[in-house]
C-alpha cells in the first residue's frame, strides 16, 4: 500500500514537472522577441590594460597620481569619494608633508568653535574626501534629476569596472542615424547624453573630460584617452587599495602550500615504505 502511494506521488510530481516544462517551452517559442535600442546598440567595455591587472599586478603610482589629479580637478565637482581618506594618498607615493598640504587644500565640514554652527575648515590627513553636495536633493537639482554616484567602489560595482569607466569617459558620441531609423522612439531625451557604454544608452552626466583639460607635472600625455585610463586606474586603487599587498602575500602562501604538499607526500611514502600497496 505504502509503495503504491509512493509510486502515485512520484508520478504526480514527474507529471507536474513535465507540464511546467512544456508550458515554459511553448511560451518561450511563441512570445515575440522584442528588440530594443539597448539590445542592439549597447556596447561592452573596450579593452583596457593596467599595471594592476593579473596575479602579478602592481600599481603604477605615477599613473595613480595623474588619475588623482583628474579626479580632483574634474570629477570631484560632482562625485564623492567617501571611503578614501587623505592619508591614504601616501600609498600613491606622496610624503607625509605633501599629504598634509594636499589635505589642507580641501574644505571639509567642521564646527565653529565659538558659535557651534556648522562651517567648513581645511582638511587634515585623517579626514575623508568631502562630498560635493550637501545632500541628495541638492545633487539632483544640479544634475538633471540624477545623483552622481560615489566613485570609491565604482571599479568594483560595475562589471569590468576599470574598462567600463574608461569606455564611458571616451564613449560620448552623436546618436547613430541607424538607431533613430530603427527605433525613432529611443531618441535621447533633452538633458541626457548618448553613450553606448551606459546600460540604457543615455545618461545624465555630460561628457566630463576633454583633451588637455588637466596638465600633468610628469609631462605624461593629457589627451582624453590617456587621462581616462589614468582616472580608471585611480578608481581601481580607491576600490581596492590593498590589491598589491594581496598579490604579494598570495605568492608566498602558494609556494608554502606547494612545499607542504611535497613534504606530506614524502612523509606518506616514508610511513608506508614497508607495506605492499
Ligand atoms: C557635472 C557633474 C559631473 C562631473 C564633473 C562628473 N560626473 Fe560622473 N556622473 C554625473 C552624474 C549626474 C551621473 C549619473 C548619471 C546617470 O545616472 O544618468 C554620473 C555618473 C557617473 C558614473 C556611473 C555611471 C553608471 O554606470 O552608473 C561614472 C563611472 C562616472 N560618473 C565617472 C565620472 C568620472 C571618472 C568623472 C571625472 C572624469 C566624472 N564622472 C565627472 C555627474 C558628473
């Protein structure tokens, strides 16, 4: 009896599974495939090679310094970098005194020692990078209703982060004529900007960086392409400042494990040497 009930229950569930599979398959086949402008015109990030790539990757501190300068002179007008403190800049090769001077060039929120009112004061190395807007309402009001996201973890938050940032900065263009022909309703709305690397093709950030906008002390090229690579490299660092250290500790651990494996094997052979396998 129990066996019979078991069989019936089994048949019921397998039947159920078959029915759902069949229904799923037919809806998949019969549903018309709607193509949208995003499907057809969205592009994957361009290739970008950075010194920090791969298991032997390390940071190119000259490039990070240039990327920091681009952030400071251009992106910081709209984007915060809230997980980074000024003292972290020592990792980019700046001395303690340089970091102190650098921090003092930024205004951070403070309190008036006499009246207790909110005010601003020059930054200290222990301060974090200040937010460009007082709050989200102010950020939206200044940016066509979009909030410029914090950039500290951007290189991790987006797929292929560094290459994405690089592609986005260099990807602004006129909306292609064939896009408008195929999808007339997908015309870039007023106040937005066409960029095929952005998921829905139109974003509220106007092209922020152009050729020769920033000058570098090391005489490195300052065309749009190079500067976009520099700021992308900088954002890899802000997202994972300990990357180089992780790579450095990783290798001794791997070598240690290999030696340990060999030793264990030899010990095993030694212990069982008089036994027939
Ligand atoms: C004038 C203000 C402004 C400046 C300057 C600016 N941005 Fe933006 N940025 C925005 C706004 C607004 C958004 C949100 C766009 C949206 O969601 O449509 C944004 C979005 C982004 C995004 C996220 C895109 C996504 O996938 O969500 C990245 C990355 C970015 N900016 C990088 C930069 C970098 C790097 C710089 C400096 C070279 C910079 N931005 C300068 C306003 C600005």
